[in-house]
């Protein structure tokens, strides 16, 4: 779907403001606010993980249906576990809160937001999104995300059927976000997961079932 002239002017205006405040946003970002968001939304990854499970089940029966749920899992996972928490980490800077939020949800915002997302993940999450690649592939992870989005649009808007390879790609990309990148970021900022989706900050959990747990309980 193409933009109107008015929408195009607005997008350009937002992009200019974003460039002006990008450096400020990165410098003022705090890990504490990122932690706070995850702890206030402990089940934020559950819907995306449920979609991923559905994708893995459906792909055996219908490749295109499996692809669609893989794409849903990828997009929901990316927004819920990475984009929204980072936006929350920026909103204490009132001058840029609205700008960043608009960029996140706009249809062209993902590409423009990439640099900010990449920098913050590199600084605070130990993930270099610009150079990140899934194991066994030569394509950048961001290229794979864009490829899944492109095929998704063709399936949804033109009725195109997905191939087995495309379905596998959507599932693998979603899995990378939810089962590798997301847990890695949590661990970096002192959090961890239970049942693959519930965020926890109780440091005693890592001693569960060990002699140290008995010692802690007895202290």
C-alpha cells in the first residue's frame, strides 16, 4: 500500500526529528528502565511463543499456514521482547518519547529504528544486530527478517503460497528472537526465564535443586 503525499511529508518530518535526537536517546538510555519493563510485563513473550508452537505444528499440515504463524511469531516477538521494552527505556526523555514511539509503529519505522535498536542492544544486551547471523547462514539476521516480512505481504495481500523453505525461514527467525536473543538479553541485565517465557529476577533460582539452595533456605 503506497503512502499519500501528506503521509510521506509526515514520515520525512518524523525521520528528521529522529536523527536529531538519536544520540541523546542512546546516551540517556538506562538498563534499570529496561529491567523495569520486563518485570512489569513478565509474560510478554508468551503470545509470540504460542504462535511459534502453532507454526511448528501447522507446517506439517499446511506449509503456508505454518509460514503465516511463523511470521506472526517473528513480528510479535520482535516488537514485544525488543522494540517495546526499548521504547519504554527511552520514555523518560519526554522530548523524544512520542517520536520514537511513532517510528516504532509506523509502516516504514522498522528500518529507521534499526540503528537505534542495534546500538542499544550492542551496548546493553551484548547483541550486535548489524552483524548478527544465525548459525549456518551467510545472510544477516536483519535481511532474513525483511525477507519474511516481504513474503508475508505477498501471502496476505496477493494470495501467494509459501514454500517449505520460506516457512522454515519464518519459524527459524522467530525461534532465534524468542529462544536465543531474548534470553541472552535478559541474562545480560540480570534476569532469566522460567518455562521459556516467564521473566524472573530472583537470583536464588539458579541454585534450585543444589546444596546451595538448602544453605540459602537455612540462613
